[in-house]
C-alpha cells in the first residue's frame, strides 16, 4: 500500500481528477476495482474508463454513496489487455469544507486471466487531499453546518473573533451574510 499526499490545497467547488494507471500487468480479460471516498466531503462527478489499457472493453460502473466499483470486461472474450496503460479517470467535486485531509482509496482489485481464472490481487492505495479551513467553519470541526450557524447566532453583537467573519471587530449582520453566501456556494455544488 502507498499513500500520496496532494500538494495543492483545495477548496469547496474545486474538482479533483484522479488518473488510474496500470503498470506491468500480465494478460487480463476483465478487471474490477473498488474506489472508496468520504461522501460527506467528496462527490463523484464522473468516471471515464476510456483509457488505453483495455481497448475494446465494455465499461462496468456501479456507484454507491461512498464507493464506486469500476471495471472492464471483454465482450465475446476477444479483447484483452497486457502491459501498462491508462485505465481511466475519476473526477470528484469538493462538496463540503474540511480542515486537514480527506481522501480516497482504491482497493479490491480483481482480474480474470485468459484461462478464465479469477485472481484477487493484493492491492491498495490511497490518496490524501489537503483541504483549506473554511473561514465560516466557526467551530473548526472540518464541516460547515448548522452548528456553525448556531455559534454565529450566539455570538451576535459580541466582539467574538471566531464568529467575526468580516473582521470588523463585532459579530453583526455582515457576518451572517458572509456565512449564508458560503452555505449557498456549498449547496449549489
């Protein structure tokens, strides 16, 4: 297993594309893998399995809330892949603010060989994505939600730095507008 840390900080509304590449595979007539992700922070936008690793194969895509099974199968058994190449790309939208890291993992790789043997290959990889703390994450829990709004409401009229989103020294109507605009951007994703 290996973990890769994404060097770029991402924000709500950003799209992250992960390209999956096969390296030095022996002959394969079909494959399937599972990609798991945190659905409270990432939304699967699209899957493209048109890479050069399995030309002529038929796509298999089965999406659930926090995981997607992807694969290719040879219609009629004539197509097969060998060697290296691009399997495809998965694109995710960052749907919620988070601090620190979120990620996705690719595991459960299964292949069918030309002699029709089913192999479960030991394979697991993960990708960590660094998130920028949202300024409207008032309670600093990595999410922007009702709890933040309640703190903002509680701090109204005070000089509470955590809720003073416009940094004018007091929590007032301007801070509520900034919070609501941020929530509108999150919900429009």
